[in-house]
C-alpha cells in the first residue's frame, strides 16, 4: 500500500493487487475517515478527497472492512453487435453455445470512469478476451462491449474502441456504482434506449431571452460521485462567492456562470443584480443584456433581494498557477504552456512550449481525479481538469493544482501563456 499527495486536499492510495471485493472494502473504510468527502475507486487505488488541507494525521491507510453489500440487477442484452461474429470465430464457439454460457453470468463493477458513469465490469472469462480495436468509432448508448477480459455497457452515445457484442434497453447513464452486480439475460430483441432529455435552463426571477454560454451552478454536490457524477460547482468559486455576497446571498447560492458574455434577461420581479464587480437594482419587466466578461473568461451573475457587501480583492497573477507534484511525481517543477481552444468545464487542454521528457509507464492503471488534476497525454499535451471532469482517468498525473488556485483555470482564455509552478506539500 502506497500513499501519495494529490494536491493539498486529496491522497492517492495505491493498494497493489487487490480483488474487487477488497478494493470496495478499503473504500468503505476510507469513507468513514473524519473529514473525507469523497472516495473514488480506481482499478487498484483509492482517490480520497478531504474537506480541508490534508495533514499528517490523515495519512493512516484504510483497512479492509470486508466490503459492502452488493446491489444486484438483471440486464437484458440482445447479442447482435458488429463484432460478435469475429468474437465467436476467435473463441471457437457457436452463437448458441455462447448464449447458453453467458446466460446468468454475473459481472461486477470494479470502478467507474470514461463518461456517463461507464462501469468497468469484472467476471468476463479470460478465454473470451479480445484486444481493443485499433481506432475509435461512434458507439450507441446501451452497447455491450469488451476490451481484454473487461466488459462494459456504454451508457451514452460516444466514440469508443471496445469490441461491440450486443445492446441493452436499460438506461445505465450514472446508474451503476462500484460493487454493483449485473446479471446478463440474453434476449432476442430490445428497443433502443432513448437519451435522457437535457433540462432547459430556467430561472425563477427572470425569463431567459438569450444565454448561449451560461450554466446554472451552486455548491459542489458530492452525492453522485459513486455513480460517476462529478461534483460540479462554480469553476471560479472565489468570483462566484463575491457575486453572491454583493446581493446578500450565501457564498455558495445558485447563480449563473457565463463564459465570454452574459445573458439577456427579462426580470419577473424587483431584485439586485451583481455582474463582474458591479451591483445594480432592476425592476420587474425590465430587460437587460449583460455584456462581455471582464478580466478573464468567466463571469458570474448573482440575483438577490438586497445590496450586500461589494468587495474588490487582489487575487494576484492569474497566469501563474501553483500546483503540487503528483500523485504521479515525475519530477516536474515549472511548466510553461499555451492555452488551446479545446476547453470547457470538463477540462482545459494546454500545449507546453518545451517537450516534457517523462517516461510514461506502460501499465499505468486508471485512478481517481478531481478539479485541478493535470494529466499528461501521450501526444505531449496537458489537460487540467475542471469541475465537470470524469471521475477517473488512465493518464499520468504529474501535478495537481492547489485548491485555492483552481479559480485561475476557470479564467484562462485560448492563446494565453500560463506557468505552472510546483509548490511544497502542506505537511
């Protein structure tokens, strides 16, 4: 068992070779530790996130408490996938023999990752293993697929490189948690699952006339992390708190996060509005188009009942970002990068000005992530994770942005030059 800091508020605990039951037993123990707000199982690790900076007292490793009581459900699968014929030929069996053996097979979710709460399922026979496809292709939600001896259901429409063997009509987007057991029931035919409708952005205080780049955000919500739902929250939590306080709201009250430009609203009631450091009173029926965001990429629109405390604070140089090495300490100190246009609340891709000479382990296993995790990808680019990040990833994590510096990621714009500087651990 090896512990490594992952920023100032998290630890990565490498458990070595453990079974799925042992992994989930250690996770249950870690969740019971005082101050822990989230535990994210990886393939053979736990990513433990605390509600305050980690100190030495928090470094005691968790114990295997015997695991958790598994939820079991039956999943109907029509085995008619694009790669089924190749699979049957490779495994030297007829379709009938395969269906007979796969009926009633129980697969266990070891950990989640990728997108939509994709569950990596154990229990697929080793002799039925197939390597990943050489390239990705569009994959429909509900597809059942394998890669190596691991199985999985694609919970959403997405590119993927696994071998497609069948489909289910079950809605599995963020429906599976680590430790869940899925019993396979082969069927002749299924109805294609429909995507969940995305709820429209609605405000109780105003009619939205235009809001092309606006997101309603509130306090981070950790309740869905076990089903692969990232906690979200305001990307620039400092600016969001200042906007809320300016109209008398709690610091983490829901408000609009806007990229580049603000919305156009028609107000339903009298209110006070904070936008980019300014507070104004609005009347019911008034129509206002909020302009471009100043001093960065993202601005916050807060609405309250009274004028609160309007504070202007010096937040320092937003293009110098302090980070801690690790959890995969590759010995990187300072990195200068250009911000690319490939960016959203999931993550920001950065191009280093100098190649990063780091040997990436060939057997690197997926592990947890948080907002502020910085990944090194095989093409040499870096990706800094935002509040809507995938909960696990299979790339090297050479550094993690400090919690009080993450707001700087939110304000980066394409073409800017940013410098990541390694900071010392807080313990």
